C-alpha cells in the first residue's frame, strides 16, 4: 500500500484520510468542515461498515482514520483488532462519550462526539499534523544516519608510499602501529603498508570510523577486536595480534565497547 501524504509549498503536511461511519450525513459533515476550514486533509476513501472498511484498507494506507465506534456489523474497535497493521492515527467519532476510555486504551489520537464540532475537529487535525510532521522528521534523521553509516563503511583512504598509491576501504584496516615517524598499516589480508606519516595524523582521521588508540604506539579497528583481557590489560585482535592497552586508555576503551 502506498502512503499518500503530500506537502504544500509552505511545507505544511497534507494528510490523507479515510472516514468510516455508517451515517452518510456524518461523513458529509466531516468533509464539509474540512472544505470550509481548508484543513490540510485529502479524503482518499470512505466506508459505512466494518466489512467495507477492511476491504478499503487493503488498498489504501491513510495518515488519518476517522472511525465511528458503533456500526451495524460491529464496533470501530473491532476493526482495529482485526487489522492490526493499521498505521493511521485514529480519531474516533461517536454519540456516546463513555467509549472514550476504551478508545484511548487503543492509542486513539482523539475522540470526537456527534454532532461534529468544528473547533474540536480542527484541534484534532492540528494534533495529528504535529505528530505526523515530527514522525516525518524522525524518518529523515534516521535515513540520514543510515546513509552516514553506509558512507562510513564504504569510506576509502589513500596510503602513499615511495612508489605506490594504495586505495583501501577503511574497513580493511585491522590496526596501525607507530614506528618512529612512520606508520605501519596491518590489513585484513595480512598485508602491511608503511607510510611516512605519524600515527597521530591517522588517529584524527580514523576516530570517527570505529578506531581507537589503545596505546601510544597502536590504533585498532574496534570491529576487529576479538578479546579484551582486563586483568592483563591487553587486547587480542581477529588477526591474532596481542597488544597492550595503556592504563590511561583502559577506562575509555571499556566505555567504547559498552556502546557497541
């Protein structure tokens, strides 16, 4: 099912909605109020009973569901219990406010009494708009972080030696070792590359890609860490290397590992 939420030029959300109510005059009243007050809602479907609603919701996935509590073939609550994958924000509509408690137990967004009050409808729609807008922003942030993580995994680094330029994916690096003013890179395939730069320069570059400096002479890729021996204060990497952890780095390393 496709979501049909769109946005206006001023970036206010236009929410898609379905109205499920056995009273035609109620459905028309809601649509009229939406038009009169120019509420940001696009009605994409309506039904007069539970059976028709189930069929409708197989083909559309609205942002909002105006749902009557009492209908000829059951209650609106029954619809939600039968179709548990409904992602819409639900606004119950009924002539009896004693259904409110059960409605909110089912995480209803709001509850409107018949006849529909224009101001209460506007408030309910505004509430939905705020929640959906926030959810959209959360999705954007999550998507950004996923792309960022992917970028980190695929990030490449160029290592220049006297006669070659080695183009590597950062994830290929198991560890780095300082050798005076040189740095030795140890790779997944047991290859070693020595470059004429200090290990400090690479620490600044790799810290954001899951690397940690455990000692003055060593930086490790945390994803290649096999064991941390706290008693002997040393790490064992997947390539079999056993390296010391500086006392001043031990606590920071533990905090880093607890976040993985």
